[in-house]
């Protein structure tokens, strides 16, 4: 389980999840980009923000090349423990993920995730000719739509 599973997909969370799974290593910006699927531009933008927020730190500097890892801070520890707590809580759930979501949606009165298609389709169509600005145009309408459109006219 990862933070992304319950906090959503943001660039920062992807970076934290990746580095949390690989705590024994540090990575340069290109490696973080390649291994998280984020663009290098995004990683280059997010790393200074995350250093400022005490989430990341420079682990090694070899000339111009810098590698980064998570800080050993209370905040990072809380984020990782939240991820673990969420994982344990999910493991206790007897329903699979889709069933659990459907149950929650039912309880709060929302439609189920696999709601049936509400749009009517019919293979047989009638053709009607309409004119727009004096130019003829052919339009296909299903019988049901044509009937209801004509009935409301």
C-alpha cells in the first residue's frame, strides 16, 4: 500500500511513495523521473519545494550530480506510518476494493460504480433531411429519438 492509494495521485506523493519504497538508496532527478513516470521538468520543479517542506534532502553530492532521499523527520515518519496504517486497515476489510466502494456509495446514496448505461441506442435508424442556411443536410435519428423529438415539437 502507498500514500497514493488513499491520498490520490500527485507528483509529490508519487515521489514520496517511490523513495519510501527504496529508503536504503538515494536517486538523482533523472532516476526519480524515470522510475516514477513523472517528467523531468516536474521532478525538477517539485524537488526544491519538497526540500523546503522538509520532506526530501540531498543525500550525496558528486560534482553537479546530487542524489535525494526522504528526510529523517517526524513528518516523513508520520506519512509512512499513515501508509502502513491504511494498509493494515484495508487488509482487515472482508470486501474487495470494488465491493467496499459500492457499499460506501450505497450508504451515502450515490450511484454504484458500475451503473447501467442510461442511454438508449437502437440499430435501426430513420433518415430525415434538414436544411441549414438553405443547404440540405442528412441527419440520422433513431426511431425512439425521432418519435420523442417529434412528439415534443
